[in-house]
């Protein structure tokens, strides 16, 4: 018993060391007005209970949830779990791999990676309500031993250098204005030889974007860059790009299919509308138009440190 207690204490101490805040000028950076606007966009009060109610309405046993029960809602990005598993397939994930999910949202990708590959995943998200809900869902499906969620700013990641083997980010960069710092921070916390895995929305050849969209109700909180700009930011940060796939066509097909299902049967009990509220249908219509008109593009990228 003494040995077990010692191991647990050492594990906690190591975790606390890992998440020690990164400071600038001797003080932890304060939230910016932009951060507050972005968090307000994503926050729905009592989100955890809203999701549990939606799960119950969808016929799920909320006291005995399985990872697949959450798939329709907890991966808040285009093509959901399918896109997560595609990106994961490019990486050599396993039980000893330490993963950081930047912009972890409701924590679905982190739980998916932990459940499918056994790796230890830490999620960081700006939205406190998402972090609380992520932890609750992880507990309910029995994965809280492998996943940890923290509220934090992607421009000031609260981790020491070389703390992770993989940094993972899906649909987060659109809300980040300072891309140089964003990718620089990911480079900093990666081990030498570590991989950065990206699945993100980029600016297409046509502009402007129709708003509102799922990540922003107004242009002032949206910061899309082109594919060429993303390449330059990654290379300037020190990364070597080893895999680049344009997934715009797959995203367009997925959105058309979703729109047809909603038109035919209405909104399902469980879906992104639970997260976004009454604005969802306009956001979804605009996103479909943006994809069809070439105003946005999607890429899957893996880069190495």
C-alpha cells in the first residue's frame, strides 16, 4: 500500500510540474478582449446537462455511456470522428505517446485517441464550459485515467518545453489572430522529432466568407489564412511538413449530405445545434455556401520538429 501511495503521489507531482504556468515578464498573461469574445461565442450555460438531455432524447443510457454514443456531438469539426481517425492514421500513436490537443473543444478527439490507441492526452481549450463538460464526459465513459482537460490560451501554453510527443489541433486556428506565436508555441512544447497534426479550415480562393459560421458570428473573431500562408508559418516556426492533404471535396460532400438529412427529417436530437443554439441552422447554411463557392478550404497536415 505504501508503494502504491508513493507512485500515486509521484504521478501527481509530475503532472503538476507538467502544467506549471508559462510566465511572461514574471506574470501569467491575462485574457485578451479577443479571447473573451471567442469564449463567449462558444459558451452555452449548463452545457453538460444540455448534452446529457440530448443523449437521453436520442435513446442513449446516460448512466452507461459508450464512446460511440458521443460521436455525433463531441467532435466539433467537419466530418467528425471520421476526420479524427484519418488524421490519427498518419501518426504512430500508442500507449507511451504523450499528446497535447490544442483547442480541444468538448474533448471528443482526446477521448477518441486515448480510447483507440491508449495514449495519454491532455486537452487545452479557451472555453471554461467546454473544459468542464469534457471532464464530465470523460468520467462517464471511463476514460478520465487517460485524458486531462485544462482551460488555457493557445498563445501561452501552460507546459514546459518538449513536454509532448504529438501536438494535435483541429478547427482551432480560425479563432487565433497571431499565427506565428500559435505555431511557435506548439513547436516549443514538442519533443525533438515530435509531430504536429493539423486539421483546419483555411481561406479559399474566393472572399469574403459568409457569416455567421460555426466558429464565428462576426468577421472580427475569424482569422483564416491561405494554404501558402500556413506553409510559411509552419516552416518559419521550424517545422518540416511531411504530409499535406486537401480535404475540401470530402468536407463539401459531408456538408451536402448533412443538409439533405436535416431538410428531410429535421434536426436530430443529438448534433452541433445543441452546442450552438438557434444560430446553428444559419451557420450550417453559410458553411455549406462557403464550401460550395470556394470561400473556405480544408487541409490535413502533419509536420515534424
